[in-house]
């Protein structure tokens, strides 16, 4: 079967980034890449901070943070007064888990597509409180209807205190029908925490349309913000119960300031985040989304063809904007997380290509992303060289 055409490149986009030109950067998903203009915006803020630290921290910083939060929340379709800036999705998840007041006998329900660090956070909160963690297995190929059905059947009303689901999964690059899941959970009186680490910038779905009790997403992946920028949106009935991980001077101000103000930190990543949105908007938000998703799909097909994987065996991410794609690796490769990490490093070193290698349920997967700085020939080069590298076990 023929491979689809790659999208038209976005002229000049690569020059917006300081990425090493000797490397193909095909894993935007893990840590993002910050455009040069955004790096400069943050540096200007740091210069301002270092010119007069006392003034920077004591005169107007809380208001500047609030102003930034309103801007970012507006872009994401979240309630600006019901959202808080946090450093990353991991922090947002921890804030929510420790605010739930879990008790012995309660249950935290999640799925086997969840992010590893989030699973560890759930386990720790369960150990701390005596609650139990239950993980629902969901087949990779489950349709939206099947997925909602599995979750509906897995809820234990009265016991399940929170359901944690991803909007777009990391290990399996699968879009979950979060609004439908929230609807089912609500019917059963179960609050939902959506891990939306990859959503901001990539997906057009608004936070409000999902309607979750808690939603947290990173702006430092697909929205070009400096690292350390995430938004935690909280439904009105929970806001008074949300406690920060660290108590500081805004504790008595309530949500969201008490969560945002975390003592003497470098807040410049948040303040520079609107420059990331400016970059995205300048390139054209819809154009970037369409480009990235089409390029990831193209990369998936050329690499899969080279590995002899038929199109029917390629996981469908479940939505037209998804810019992460999986390719199954030959059986036995990357069967464990350690083996996946080692293979990822080997591909990086030997092929000058940064990719994600995932181990999920005992099976290895290559995860490729598309970004405005990528071109079709980067995936083609990987496709030519990868089979030989994988053959050297
Ligand atoms: C689904 C998912 N959740 C959570 C995270 C954690 O994000 P962070 O390291 O920014 O906290 C990631 C990071 O890739 C992710 O993919």
C-alpha cells in the first residue's frame, strides 16, 4: 500500500528553534522544545528579576501571575478563576490527589494507559491514606464506545473516590473520549481527574467541554511555553478543598493563588508562556495542528513500511489532531522499561535521531511525533537505517 504524502512544510519554522541541526528531533512529546523567541522572552524577564530582585518579587508579581494565568486559561477554554498555574502535570496531579481526603477503604481508579509517574503518585497517596489503587486494563484497539463501557463497568460507586484518565496517553498515543468518560463517571457520582499533559497546543478540545472535576495540562510541550508551565483547572465544588503541596504566603488567599505562590521560585517560565502562544498563533494554530498530525502519520507509515509492519497493525490514535504515533517493534525488543530506555539511547547515538521507545504491557513500541521543525526526510532517513540497528540485538 502506498504511503500518504507528507504535509507542506511550514517555511522557516525550523529557524525558530535552537535545536541541534545534526539530530532529527522526533520526540517532541517527552520534553517539548522552546522556540528561541520564547527563550529570549524568559531571559528578558530574568534580567528584570536580577536587576532588582526585591522589586520583582514584591511589587506586582502575584498580579502578573494572575494575568498570565487568565491569558493561558482563555486559550485553553478553562475558567480563569478556577485554574491555577503549576510547574508541571506531575505537580498538578499530586496537588489534586493529596486534596481529596482519601481514607482507608476508598479506591483510586485508573487505567493501564496511565503515565508511569502518575501511577507512582497514586500508589504513594494510597499508601499514605490506606486507600487502594485499582488499574483497569483497556485494550489498545478499544473503540471509544468500548472504552467508555469498560470504565462504566469498572466504577464502584461509593468506593471509587476518583477516576484518573489521560486525555491523550503517553505510552500508547491513544486519545480517550474524556467528555464521555466524565459523563459516565458523573452519573455514578465519581469525580474525574484528567491528565491532559499533551493536550495544550495540540488538541482543540476546550477544558470546559470536557467538564472534569480536575484537569491538568502542560503548556511546555505543544504550546511552546518554557518548561515548568502547566495549568490545573478545578471545578467550582472542589476549589475550596484544594491545598498546595507547600504552604506559603498566599495560603489565606484561597484557590488559585495559594496553589500558585510557592515561595521564592523562578516564575519567569509562567510569565513568558504567552510568548509561546504568540509563536503558535503567528504560525497559525490550526495550520500547526494539521501539519504536525499529518507529519506524524506520514512518519509512522514510512517507518512501519521499513519494518514490514502492515498499516492494519498500526494503532489508530483516535483523532485527527494527534501528533504522536506508535509503531510496534519486533517481538522481544523493548519488552521492559529498562530495555526501552537502552534502545532509545542507542537510536539516539547511532542514528542521530531522538525518538521515544515505549514499553507497554510487555511489548515494545516506537513513538514518533511531528512538529513544525520536522521534515519528511528525517523520518525517511530513520526508516532506512532503523531495521539494521534493530537487527543487531
Ligand atoms: C500523559 C502524561 N502525563 C504526565 C506527564 C508528566 O509531565 P511533566 O513531567 O511535565 O510533569 C507526561 C509527560 O510526558 C505525560 O505524557
